C-alpha cells in the first residue's frame, strides 16, 4: 500500500500548451503541478535497431490525489531529478483507495 509519509521525492507534471500569435503556432510545456511522490526505478531494457542501441528506463510511483491531477493523461509528462519521463499509465491505486494515484513512466531520450 502506498504510504503518503514515504512520498519523499518531488516531481513536476507538465502539459503541452499551444499558443497562436500572428498565425504562428508555438508549443511549450507548462507546469500543471509539483507534488510529493514515491518513485522507484524498474528494470531498464535495451533495444538495438539500425545499429543504434537505445535504453528505456522505467519508473513506477505514487502521488496523493489532488483536483489538479484529475485530468492527467499519457499526453502529459513528468520531470524528476533532471530527467523527463513520458507517462505510460496514470491510475487510481488501488481502485478502492481514491486518494492515491499510481503511475508508470519511461525516461525520454
């Protein structure tokens, strides 16, 4: 079970925002919320394609539910320890405990 007292890491969740000025669309990442989290590294996977080795590093974690986090999706991203992660899953954990959100994310290259 996720214990909020063990949420000792700080992460920032960002959403892609687009603005239009003089007919030019500009995309930037905007902070949605910075919050406490419990984050754990999972096993890394290596892939060799076109003579290029890539390593995917995945984390799992928990954050306390807040209204600002109700609409987080896989289109958003997480910043943690100077790394950027794409969100793979963002779900209540467990289903009977609505005050904790479970997530998995993969580090962006």
